[in-house]
C-alpha cells in the first residue's frame, strides 16, 4: 500500500492507495473526506486521472479534483 499526501481546501490529507493485483485495480481512499474509489490499472494515466476527477467532482470543485487526481496518478505511475 502506498500513502501520499494531497492538499484539499488548503488542508493536507493522507491518501492511501492499494494496488489490487488479482483484480488489476487500484483502490484509493481519502479517509478525511470519507471517500474511496476503485479503478482499473489498465487505463492510461490520463484516463485514470479522468476517472478520479469524475468521482471527486461530487465532493469538491474541479480545480481541486484535478490537483488530487494528478497527485494520485503521479504516485501510481512511478510504482
């Protein structure tokens, strides 16, 4: 499991990322936002970011969604 930090509304929050090998997915959790998501690891980095933004858009504005998605995809693309 990976743990990274991201900033949401100027508050630093932990993000937990679990690469699920058997399902070929990533499970992302932001406990401070009561948010979690599972997406396919077969998606391109851009499509992964888009998937994250689509789900985060329900809880924050678009600019912050994109910043958080960028943080997550950067962390998963290097692992």
